[in-house]
C-alpha cells in the first residue's frame, strides 16, 4: 500500500505531458437546466489561464462525477476556445427497484417464502438536478425487509458564493433487528431519524464536515432485546482527502476518510471508522488497466448498544459472505482489485425521450479481486477472505451495475448483484 501511495503522490506514472495553451474563451453547450456556475466550478480554469489537454480531461471527469449528465465532452481549437458540451439527464426520475439488504438475491431465490424478509422494494420520486444546481431531492417509500418513508435533500455546493455542501433528511422505518438476525431470530425495530450535515464543498480535493443526527429506536421486550427505547443524539465530525479522477469509477488517485461518532442520550458511546483507497493505472487511456486497493476499519466502545454495532452480510457485505450475517465491535479489512476494460465506450440515442436520451454511454468492464477481513466481538475473532471476478456495466443514473461471483475460505460460492463499485 505504501509503495502504491508513493507512486501516486511522488512519481508521475507517464511522461510527456501535452504542451500548454492559453484559454481565450469558454463555450458551454447543452446545459438547458444546469446553471452555468455549476459547470464552471468543476472546470477549475478560466479565460487567459494556461492549461493542457490533461487539465481538460480532468475537468471532463469532474463533470461526470456530478451524476447529472449522460455524457460530457471538453474540446479546444487552435485559437484556444474551449467547448464544454454536456448531455443532461432527465431531472425528475421515478424510483422503483428492489435490493437485497438482509442477505443476497440468491438467498431470496432459494427461499422464496422469505423474500420480503430479505429484499427491500423502493418506490418514489427524485429530482437529481434540483433548480439546476446538481442538488438531489427525494421522497421514497420502502417495504419488505425495511418499511417506511424517507425524505432527503443534499447538495454538492450551495451557491456560487457559498461553497458549502448541505444535506438533511427525515425517515421513519421499521427495520430488521440485526442483532436478533445474527442469533437466528426474526424481529423488527422502529427507527425514527433526523439528520443534518454540513461540509466544505463536495468534490473538493480535501474537505471537512460535521454530521448531526437524532435516532429514536424502539425495541420490543421479547428475547434477545432488552426492551429499552433509545433516544440518541450523534455528533460526528469527519475529514476527507479525495484525489480520485472520477468518483464513481476512479482509475487514478487516492481517497481517505476518517470519522468519529459520539453518541449521547439513553446511553453514551463512541464509534470511529477510517478508510484509505489508492488507484494505480497501467496505461494512459480513458479506462486503463487499473490496480485498486483499499484498507478500512472501525471500532466501537463496549457500551455501544447492539443496534449500533457494525454488521456484515446485510446491506454492508463482504463479497463471498453476503448471506453470512455477522456482528462486530471492531473490524479491519483490505481488498485489491485488478480492473480492466472489456469493450470500448459507445454512445447511442433513444429518440422517444427527446434530448434526455442523447449521447447515452455504454461499456463493459471487469475485475478480478481478493479481499480479507477480521471482525471481533466479545473476545471472539472471525477471519474471512474471498476471491473472485466481477462484471461492470455502464448504465445511466446508477453509473455502474456490478455482477460479482466469488468463493470464500469455506469454499462456498457467492453471487451478488449491486449498483456502484465497492470503492
């Protein structure tokens, strides 16, 4: 890991950067909804600045990281005119889907009578580019493994003059008692939550933030619960270093985050987590062969109630162990992926949805991976590892759809569908 970081931070992997040119004009094309300042803030250059083609590619990837465009092109001519052409996604999208959050889809297929204990079905609506600022507003209903309502608002950058990111939300859910599930019982908790988060602008190379949260957790009295109703406030500062070239499919750079979560109320406790990821490309191309590595860990005080411990095999899965539900007070893990392209990127148009169907990208990629983790609870340690391969499909709105197949140390086979990369 240290060697990779040294390579990324101290030694340029590729020689021969392009010659700089001076920007004479910036022309924006295609942003009928998105406000001009939202695009300009991601360019990080202005008229009369001297830049290179590498700067143009970096700006293109930052714009793609916003998640509001089908595709982005950034070009320049001999006179120094930079043209930024974006293909906007439709703002208002119906949200309807199903995801296995208490196991895997394989579990649901094996036990169809338990499908609603494994799968959560989500329905609602989201505005993914609220007022053209790149903010997201959503109202969702869920039923199945979770049931209830949630409302959320989040922005990457509040306004041209206020470079801060705000998020807040409310939710009321009946959720699985994961502690009971690990012990083989089926129980529900009622969880009402409100949160507010403020941070320096999202997408910046380094940023700090503060999450304030209130949880009300209502337990039943039957075993293995204590019957206590918890009123808990959280104060959770965090710090992020983000030097990735693309948020949802990085091929170069590093990402690090550290969180400290202090809870008070019915019971007081502290949790802390950290993650460090590095990405090393082996070629100079849009989607090069890339080695991606990550180490991550967390710990919680002994006074932490069961519902606030760390859980795996639910929505937070170890590949190879998505069906094995486990509980931890402390965990440490690491993984490595070799990611590679399978097809070139192609774009196509969907005429019946108008301009929102223009320039939709599609490509296939893959990876081979190995991961290992260690969890500990009440003095008992558990070591797991898995290896396998994954297929990555470029898909609008969710960006990446992953299908992974893996085998764990017990030689059990695991097959998982998910949206987005693990890291």
